[in-house]
C-alpha cells in the first residue's frame, strides 16, 4: 500500500498503525481517510494480520480529530454526504480483528471514531480526552453517540456539553471504563505491542468470532444477541477441533491490574 499520512507495519501477526501527522497533532484530512479506507481492506482480508495496534506519532497528541485547516471532501448534495467515520472505523468496515489503541497526549473530537470502536484502550499518564465541538458552535453528535455505548451516559453528556472547558484525566478515564491501563509514556507502545501479541497467539477464528459476537450484540435485544451468539460459537470456535489440542495450550502467567 502507498500510504501518505500513516506508518503501517506487520510483524508476527500484529499490524501497527502510527498516525503520522505530528505537525498537525495527527488530525485527519482527506488523505488520511483514503489511507484508512485502504488499511481496513488490507486488515480485513489479510489473514496474516490477527490484531491491530493504533498509536500516534509525536509528543503532543494521539489525534485531535479533523484537520480544520484542510477538512475533507464533501459531496455537494447533502443527501450524498457521508460520515468520515465510515472510512476511519474498523467495525463499520466489518473488521473483526481486535483493535488496541495506545493513547498519549490529546485525544479529542474525531479521535473517538477510533476509540469508540477499540477493543482495548490503554493510555499514558499525560493523556487527556475531550470533545471541543460545542465550544466552536458545532453539534456534538457522531462521536458522543458512539461513546455512549461504552461509558455511562452521564459521562458522555458531560464530555460533549463542556467542550473545551474540561478534559478527562487518565485516572477518570479509567474510573468510567474508557481505558484499562495507565502507563508512563515511555512504556506505552511496548505495552500495547505486548497486549497485541498475547491476543495474536490465540486461535484467530475464536478471537474474531468473539469480537464480532460482542459488538453486534450492541445492536440487538438480549435474547436476539444470545441466539446469534450461539450460532457464532458453532461457526468460529476452534476448541475441540483437530487444530487445537487443549493439552498443548501453554499455561499463561497470571497478571493482576
């Protein structure tokens, strides 16, 4: 792939994506939308890739949303316009390979397109989370709608309504379940890679089926989700098949967090 705004590497079944516009605090423009359109197609169909790590270059930000200086292409017909999240978001592109996000510095506005669909989010001690839309007179809709499906509604509304006047600390982000680990900045990328490799070592059919079953359950009633989930265990669960010998599965080192 020829990518203009990100770095992309695949090693040991882990695809590492680095947002690489540090001079613009890794904000996304039309080129980045097009890059991610290519990336998710590659990740979706390349079975050598089992897990994805997303991180941001530079010291100041993971991503600050849309590049307001460059923007992105819009259709002149309002009914033909699409949400940029359709290109940025893995689940909207039916990518069921786990996404681990490693956040440092600012994560704002459109950064939640990725965070809302991440399977695991860890962050550095300098991370801050906020949505500036309303401070600039813009309706905050798409990002908080996605966010409300992973943190409490009241917290989502507070982030959306206070705009630039409040930033979520790493500690508060952990309290409300947005992130699962807080690390020193110099350990963040190594830890994200470690998590990804632990997941990548597991049977990929089971991992991808698990991701799909859980995410798709968010759009269904409990009963519907359980019935669909049962079918996924039959389709994608390799335990009991010849390629997985329970006795050969190594015992892991238990960790507490």
